[in-house]
C-alpha cells in the first residue's frame, strides 16, 4: 500500500509519521516547495512540529502531479472549508480505485455537507471508498509517540480494516467503526465546544465551569448527531467524548487557545496570532454547525453563543450572561 498525505500542517505531518512508522510507504505533499525541501533534507517540519524528527523514509514533494499518481490511499489533511477546492485540483491525478481518508473536521459552510460527503461528491467514488479518521489525537503528542487511540470509520468494513493495519503502530492504536456520520459530527462539534472552553478559561473560570461546558457540549453533539443519523455509542466513544475532552482540555488545541485569547479580551485577529497562523476550525465550523442544527431543528445554545462571539460582535461576558439567563429545564429531555 502506498499512501499520500495531502497537507503538511501539524496533523498531516503527524499522520504521515504514523503511516511510515507503521511500515506504510508514504509521501507528504506540502503546498510550499521550501517546506517540502526542508522535510526531505532535514527530516523536520519546524513550521508546525518544531523539535520533532521525521522518519528518513518519509518523502515530501510540492508537486501534486508527482505525489498522487499510483497512490492507493489519499489522506486529506487540509482545512475543511478549502477541501472542495483542493480536491478539484487533485482529482485529475487520482485513480478511480483510490481510498480517501479525511482528517478534516468540519461541516462545509456553503452546502452543510460533512467532509466525507464532499469527498464523495467531488471525486465521484462510492461512499465506501471514503473513510474518516477521528479521535483524541493532538498532533504534537502523536508525533512524539505518546500512546493514543483513534477511530477509522468507513461503511466498507474490509477497507476500514486495511486502513487500520496501515496506521497501526506501537503507540497509535486504531479502532474501526462503520458510523461515519457519528465520527464526523463528533469531530466538527468538538472544535466549537473547545472554543467555548477556551473562552471560559480566558475569562478566569475554573474546572467546574469547564466540566459543565464539556458535558453540555456532549449533549449538544449527541442531539445533533442523532438527528442526522449518528449512533449514540460512537459519540460516547473515542471520536465523540474522547476527542471532545482532549480538545477542550489541552493547551495544544488550537481551538481552545483561540478561545482563551478571546476570553482574555483579544480581537479575532489577535487570537489568530496566538495560534501561529494555523486554522482554528471551530471559528468557521460554528457557522455551519449552527446552520445544520437549524435545519434539523436541534437546540445548541453553546454553539450559538460561540457563533455570536466569533461572528456577531457579542462579548464573551455577554455570551456567558445569556447562557446563564436561559430558562431552567430538566437535564435530560426530548
């Protein structure tokens, strides 16, 4: 099996390292030629994973035409809102039997499609050729070889098991799942909830508040997931609560870091600087997740509050006040 990771950001680079460590022949594509040259010459990606040594066997290129032909697996590691445009550029170089793996976590703003749906629509391949990798997978910890697990979701169970072997290392343990919807909804919503946790932390609130946001954020995730066809068991697993806890709790999370800066009083532009220019997916995803919730008539007050802070000019303090001022109700309700 030959894999190509399209995207040399922190998670794309970490995933490429995992594949090579698992014995999978792997090429990583970087948009900038200087980054590809540095990976080949120095076996590092100092822009996104400083201090991490990459395997000698990992090759890099900035040429789409050189990277993609002959690939058995194409790993999509670009931001969710640019995935469609990138795929359109890539497809002339991709074979019809290729398996796609999505690392992107979001819902496309213009169509409200999940990333696997975008891939299937643009590529024209059956949905069984598209898999999703999701879980509590902070890129730097994975790149350091710290033990972690993930979920590889695909409606084709045989294909999921093949990918499981391709990603399996002594430190990275993949589980298979056929619930692609659940894995993608969990991944998209957790970025929004992580922004909320960051905001709360930036304001100065403690662990009780963070635990409340995580728990109520999970409730929002489950409500939306079930409405669009996800399985509750998936959202109670690695791709749901596991990913949510990791992203909401760690300073390595771009979304949490971005939210924390907003909570401290920074502007959106200043918060972007705090993430070293890397994309905090939840900033854009809160718009599409909220729209998807409206489409299915699902109540998501935390998501709505994050959207109003990021795109409606509402202060973090006012957003908190509006949440606390909501009418009381049972914890569990239909």
